[in-house]
């Protein structure tokens, strides 16, 4: 066997069958035995409410098939499943979870007599690989250093477990964790359901197998090892208890109740009508302020858009004064085309000049009140006459022949 001694070492020794009456099978005859008695009995845990203990073997399985050990107020124990607890509907039930579902940490020193739940949660946020929204945190009382123990469980898993109970009409008054129920004692390791539970005041909460327990024992030489007779038979220096869960149950008053934060019972409380009315008035005031600023913003946008439209209209129809109804004014202008511009008239003049024959414009200008004043050179007076006939309103101010050409000054009122 592997023997543990107070020096923190393990050594292999042959297993000596127990010779002492009542020592339990497999116990060494030189093991130190202490029997704990609770409520006047050594066999059953006397309680005033039901306890539903989710056994660790159900971790990782289907929640509704989770094996549960139910302890009744009369001390009777029965095995059941999480989906078969309708008989507990309306009863006082304490749900006990295995430590394998949770993690444990300390918040560190926090000022203030009673920090808010959110403050405690943010104090340990950086210790987790996932977001706080995916976790549920529960906190214990502060120690002398203002540090608080914290138990952490996956929120979806916790909600699913509670939902399985609530659909059966079972509303737990408290949800505890087996390893945390050792918190009232010193450093303690309790053999329960095939693994060692580590707990105790100011100690980590763990659930480990024998191999891990041997490793931990080297750093915890003062730990107290507890087990029922016939359990954990390969350990020495073990103190015997008649009922491991009864010992665990004694620490329930110091254990952390997971029904905190969003899962706290009676969280939704009635709101006084004064506070409700004040909230409604505040909401109405904020809505009015938001509407006012929205209208101001819209008016600014409308003014800016109107200015842009006026500028675009002036570029499109120079010389026209924009009216308030720009859309109507634009439609009117499109239905009544504007008179030709000076350049358009000059184009008409040029076309007539080309069609008239051998004429060349020497100079052309617009004279206010007269129209176009044009100086041309022609091969003869016949060319000037053809040009005059093609362009109604054309008048000859002066014409004289010099050498082989005729120079003339013409005026055309159509260019005005």
C-alpha cells in the first residue's frame, strides 16, 4: 500500500488487514480513527429540509438523466434522477452541486463595506478566458483582508439545471457546492463519491482523484484527511467519520449560495408608483429634447439644400431671379424657351454669311441699342445684296469699292 505520514511523503508498504472491530475493510490496524457524531446519530443526517445532491458521475452527461441522491428530513436516502424530482415540488430543497462543475478564486482586497455585485464581478473579470456574460459568479463573505471567495459556473449549464427543476415545480431555496461546504473547518480533505474534496477556510475548493491528492498533500502537510470506514483504504492518517455527507452538511450555513445576481430569488421587486411616474416623466422629457434637436437638424438640412438649389438654378438660368417655388419656375422656363443669346444670333449671322458667297468678316461687335455692327469685305456689290436678302433686318451703313474689293459696314438689329 501507499502510506502517507506527517512528513508529507508517501512510501510503499504491505497492506495489513484491519483487526480492529468496526474499523472497516482494508484499514490498517495502526490508523488513527476518529468517529464524528452529528445530531445524536452516527448513521443519518438529520435535516429540516430536503437535500438534492447531484452526483459527480453525471458531469458531462444529459442533464435530465443526471443521477441525484435525495436526503429526506427523516434521514432516508434515495437515488433518483434530475428529471424525476416531482415529489419535491413545493418543499424546501437545497441543491448541492459537485465541484467539478465550478471554478474557485479570490477577489483580492476591495474597499467598502458591501461592494455591489457588479463591482465584485469586474474585480475578477481578467481571470477568466471567456466573457462575464457567459459565466455566473457567486461571492462569499469578506475576510479580514477584505477579500471574498468566488465560485464560477457556466451560465448556460446553471440555467439548464435550474430549468430542469422548475419545470417540475421545484424551486431551490439555496444552491451550494460540495467542496465549499467544508469552508467552516480548517484545511480539510474529505473522501466523497470516489474523489477527494479539498476545502476549508481560506483554502482552495477542489475535487481531485487520488493521484492528484498525493501531489497536493506535499504542499499541505497540515491538512486533515477524512473518510467513512471502508473508503479510501489506501491512505493512513485518515480520521473516520460515520457519514461524510453529514459532515459536509454541517458547513452549509457558511457555504456560498449560488443564487446571487441574476439568479437571486425575488430579484424582480415592485417599483413604487412615484419612481415609476418619475421615470415616465424623465423619459418624456428626454423624448421632447431629442425631438427638438431632431427638428433643428432637419431645418438646417432644409436650409442648406435650398441654398444649393438656388445656386444650381442661377447657373442653369442666369439672369432669372429665383422664386420660392423653384420647381414651378423651372417648369415654366422649360415650357417657354428663352430668347436666343447673342452668341446664338452670331451663329445665325455666320451661317448666312457663308451661304452668301465671297464675303469675309473683318470685325464684329455688339453695340448697345443697335445690335451687331459688322465690317465685311466682298468681291462686289452683288455679294452684299445677296447677304442682305438672306438676313432680314440687315442694313448697310457704308459701302465703298477699293481696288478689286468692296468694303462695307453693316448693322443687324437681330443681334440685340
